[in-house]
C-alpha cells in the first residue's frame, strides 16, 4: 500500500468539507457543475493523481485513487471525478498532449458517432472515447447534445453527430477494469456513509417509548448491512491492489448486492424521513442506483467472473480461486 | 466500536505461506493419488485417524504453537493457508480439528504449565483429540443458563450434568466442559468454569444423536458424579465465560465456515464445462464473488489474530456471511443443475449425490457454533446498536 494514501484521503476530506454542502449537491441537480470542488481538487493535484510523475502528475496507484473516491462517494460528491482521474491517466499514457478542462469518458464501439447516457457529456469540454482499437479524443462542441439525467439527477446526456477523430492505441480492457474499480470506490463510500448514518439514526429515533436501535429486528437488519459493507470493502481493497479481472469482477458483483441491501435497509430504518428530498440519505442512495451498473453492469461482471472459472476441472478449480488475487503478469 | 471503525487491513501473504501452500498441495496430490479422500458424494469434515497421523507427521498440527510443546512457531497466516488448502481438497481433518483450532489455543492461553506439557505434545503428534462441551438440552443460544455443575471435593471436582450436540464425543479423548462451579448474585456469566473431562472416566455415558442427514457426528454426554482432579480446571475458577468468549474468534472466522461445501461448487464447475448459459454464469458469478469476499475476510481475521488482537466482531461477521454463503451455494447449484439439465436420466451421478447430501446437510450451517441470529446480536453490539 502507498504510504501517501492516508494523506491523499485527508486532503480530499478537507476539500470536501470546505467546498461541498447539501446546497452544492442539490445545485448540480439543475445541471450546475460543482466548480468550487473541482477547482480545489485541481489546485491540490488530485485530478492529476493517476498521471505518471514523468508526465507531470503524482503517479499515485489505483488503490490511492480508490481511497479518495471512497471519501467522495461518502460525501455524495457530484461530477465526473472518475472520468477526470482516468481520462488524464489514459491521455498521458497514450502520449496525447494534455488538455485543459473537463473530460467525459465513453466506452463505445469503433467509429461510434452516437454516445448514449454519457455522464456529464453535455457539460464537458472534451469527449474521450475508449473503443476496442484505442482512444479517440474530440471537442465536446463538435457533438449535438440531448440532455438527460440519471437517478441522482446528474447529467447522462446522449451525444449525436460526432466527429470521426484519429485513434491512438491503448489497452481497452485495462481501461474498463480501471474505470470499474474506481467507480467501486465511490459505491463503497456511499454504502459506508449509509450504514453509519442508519446506525446513528436508529439511536436517535424513538418509537414505542425507546430508540428503535433497541428493537432486535432493527439490530438484525443493520448487522446484515454491516456484513455486506465489510465483505465488499475487503474485496474492493484487494481488487484495487491486484487489478486482475476476476478480483475486479468479484468486487463489482459483491458491491451490487451490498448496494441493493444498503438502499433497502437504510430506507426501511429511516422510514418516511429518508424518503424526503431534504434528508441527506437520498443523495447517497440515488447515487448507488445510478452507479451500480456503470462501466459494465453487475450482471456483466458476474458473467465475466464465472467465465474466468468455467472450464476448470474439479481439482483445478481451487488453485484458480486462490490465485485469483495474484497480480497478472505484466 | 462503531461502523466507522469497522475496518480490516489487507494481509500480505508472506513467501513462507506460499511455500507452505505448495507443500500442502503436493501432500494433497499424494493423498488423492493414494485414494485417501472421502467418498466423492459427501460434504462436511471427515474424521480419519490415519489422515490426522499423516498430517501430524508433516508437523502441521499446532503449527503456530511454541516449539517447547512441539509446535511449529509459524504464523497465523501460514496456518490459514494450510487450512484452506486442506479444506478445499476435502481432506478428512475432523479428528484433530477442534484440538488444533480451539482446545490447544485455550490451553496455551489459560492452561497451567502441567496441562500444556501434558496435552499439547500429544495433540501435535496427532494422538489426542478434543470435543467441545458447551450446549445443554435447555441451554442452546442462551448458553449462560447452563445447569451442569461441578462441586469442589477433596482433590478435585465432582461433575453432574448433561451436554448435547457434542460433535465426535464418541471418538475423541477429552471434552472441555463449561460448567457452573459457583453462584454469583446478579451475574449469570460469573461462576462458570472450564474443566477437562477424560471421556473414559466412570460416570460418563455417551449416546449417539443421528442427524437428519443420517450421520452420527453428534452425541449427548451424560456426566453422573464424574470425578476430575484439581488440575482438570483450566484457568481460573469462575472465569469460564471470559475464556470461552476468547475461543470464539478462532471458532467463527476460519475457512471451514465457508469451505465445508466447496466440493459441491467444484463438482458443478467440472460438470458444467465451458459452455454455460448466461443466466447460469450470472448465478455462479454472484456466488463466486461471495466466495472471494469471504476468503479475503478470513485472511484478514487471521492476520488480526497474528497481531495478538481478538477480532470477535469481525469473526462473527465471517461466520454469519460464511454460513449463509454455504446455504446459498446449495440453492445456486440446484438451480443451475435444473436449468442446464445436468443430472437427468442418471447422468452425472457424482454431482447428483453431492447435491442431495449437501441439501439435507445445509440447515445445520447457520445453526452450529452459534445461530446466525445470535451472531447478528453480537455484530449489532459491535457496531454500537446495543
């Protein structure tokens, strides 16, 4: 583990405390970009953290990025943070000149001129498309935008009539795996916040003359949510270190179950209060709904995970399981 | 403790652990080649003295214990790796399992020098097996209500009471019984003690309890005026509850909590082959993600034990998740077998037999060693709810 990880996380937590409150989150629901947050992230070098040092970045590892994304997910931080971190990294590694401004990141087929449901597509300056043959970078102004929103009311726009820009080779499957594990950090952070808030709320809310945390049924529900959280946390951390397909697939699959449980249990514990727009829970649970199937769906990752093991013999299956976390050669 | 402190560090497996993994795999291959593995349609910890003796000859019982008692002075992570390899291959390790996992560590932590010098080398040699005498007919989840008593007499203790669900009592040498030795006003947990009972002593009657899976693993152990000497007492008189609580992290977090039906999944994968339907891959992938999470959890808990911590909360989480996973595995395998039509017309008898056995065995997973509802009560306390 990187020795700077705690420092990165503390830096981002401080930035979040300084620049993000519920009003700022709600403002993004009217297609307003959280400019103060991103300016502070850029000023502190966070947006360049995955860019190699010799290309002017910090050269942090994926585990470091996952650690700060957990903090951002817990804070329900809006905006294209995964796209920014990964976009700058991909550009730098492909030897493309750095760009100024916001990047929207799409995974699409070769030659695609329509991009569906692209996060922050309509507010970005640059559109970076990862295709099976490589990267294509274009100016956002060259696309026609049809605005739309995701469950968290963040932009998921459809872009049409795009230009055909030159292709620069890149490791497409590694880019998808990286996007998936970065999104995993945000999902995990939102689940962690949701569990912690639900535990606190159960200790505050009184019914039948006592705190609802005193009821066994509430204790059992939240204990199961704690199970989900811890299981997906250890798997996400391990996947962020190993970066193998089976581990990342396993983390996203496990987080799919944990996110479902977090949404259901947290809202049930909160009762009617959690269903109000005013109470902070919905900003996390709606993001879990929006994020759960990003950079390949939970079901797609389950097929990928099983696909890594089917064909094993009964004797060969266990060695394959116990080696799943070993870093792939190269 | 609260949700914000619920965190496990990622363990790094030392090279010594990977070296040991290779040695255990070589041993497993020899055992398989020699036909020593249990019948292919059975799940659960098999009990086989010859296997235990061969494992002991490798120096793999008491792997973490001090050398002065015959132990290997290796790390908890190495022990974890050895165990996952043995369990995944379904080696019948049941004879020494409780002594190695639980009874030995309790003696090391609380036992007298005499006890350690007497029992531990025998356990390490594969010659001395233990069972756990906790549950009683009227005391299951509410363990502190137990009624078995030991009364102080000249030179020792006289025990009367009844223990139940004692796995392997009919084929092991000793039981560590939790009994009441004194009454403390206002505390049910005080006044309990742990005593080592030689199961061949006069007054001990062991009767079989046949499980719904048709097997004889459980017993009822009746103790009528059983005399044990003073040095049968482990640790302090009256401190039994605390000592038992310390055991539970060992009992709850190990790979046996999620690997006891592993061969069912292996058999499915072998039978299924590479061309499965998308819906089967989705069910199987979900199951495998839970398996990989449990493996990370178990390794992390082993590394906490290594650092001298008592991860009782995390261990309860492993057992709650692990046992639910094992039941889920039966459901998933059954669904895939059905959807892919794998066992119709007498095909794949081995998978069919294993599934049939696992299905009737599965209700025990979430009960043995503490019901999941009790575990979740422990988890709830750990995260600050009670």
